């Protein structure tokens, strides 16, 4: 017996958070009965329907994409722009793990494994997301201190786990700053820099944990190996045990 939202997420239909929303909205049936209570445990043999469509379990797939600029991080777009899903050839219903802005480039994972996606995104897992930001102006020590001690976004204090200045160019009045975060709020890195008085001109996510875009040109992707997926679970579970 497993929680209903976990089974839905593991089926590849959607993320666990989205599954919870569907359950609360009365869109989910188990063996013909509408279920609205979160945490309801059901058998993996139960017939589960969402909006009267039966879900089936899919073989799990995990992809690492070097996202180009000008591509949206979603499964579909009402403006008919190219999405990260369009770049990957698969017949599985995959979706991006977290978000990168339209003009942000770099590492992003796509999968049909809802539990895995939830683990990567959850701040408690403390999976490093490392960004390289080109900011306007010469960044100072006070701004770095504020980024590391925390700034308020959406009435919540968020902070970088590490900030490192890679380069300061007085000629062009720009700084290149490496910033590592664990959360994934909307436009988080750009907003954090704005809070300390700097505008981000260019942003790239360089790493997720140990994963980089090495060997991948812009727009290219590869499958994650079983060893890489397992290693990510080990990293996240280690943090959970420490907590």
C-alpha cells in the first residue's frame, strides 16, 4: 500500500505536488470512487483515474539537458514557443525538474519520475544548484554577506549556501559571481541580486549536485545513468538523515 499522490507521481502523469492538487480538487478516482483526502493509501493494483482517464505505470527516464536561451521550461506553451520537452526525443510523458527562465541557460533535468523530481527540488534535500551570474556593477562584500545571510522573497527569507566572485571587470563595470542555492523559487537568483542592488544581465546554471553540461552543446541532452540517479538519492537521503 502506498500514498495515492506518490503512485500518481511515480506513474509519470505529473509531479507529486500537482497530484495533491488534483486529489483535493476531486479529480481523482480509485476503483471508481472519488478520493479527496491526501495521504490515502491504495494498492498498486488499484485502478486510478484522473479526469476519467486511467493512469498506467511507465518505465522511468531521466535526462540531462543543456538548456539554450529562448526556450521555455514547461511541457507546453500557449504562445507556441519551443519548450525544453520539445528538445528531447521520447514517447514518455516527461517534464522538467524545477524551472529556468526563458533567457537562462544551463543544466536542467527532465524525467517522468515524480518522487525523484520532488526530491531534487525540495530544499531539505540540500541538492546544490550552482549558477554563474553576470551582474551589472562591481559587487561588494556587503552584498555578498547579505546573499549568504538571507534576503526576503515572498515573505520568506532565502539565502545562498555559497557565494564566490569569479571576476570583476572595472572596464565594463560587470562582475561574474558564482552562487549556490538549494531552493527553487520563481526567478530566485535574479531577485536575490536585485535585493542587494545588482541587476543580472546573464545567468547560467552550471551544476546540479555533481551534474554539469560537460560534453553537451547548447540544446543537447543525454540520459542519466542508473549510477547517477542512485548517487543523487544517496546525497538527498544523507541530508534527510542529518536533519
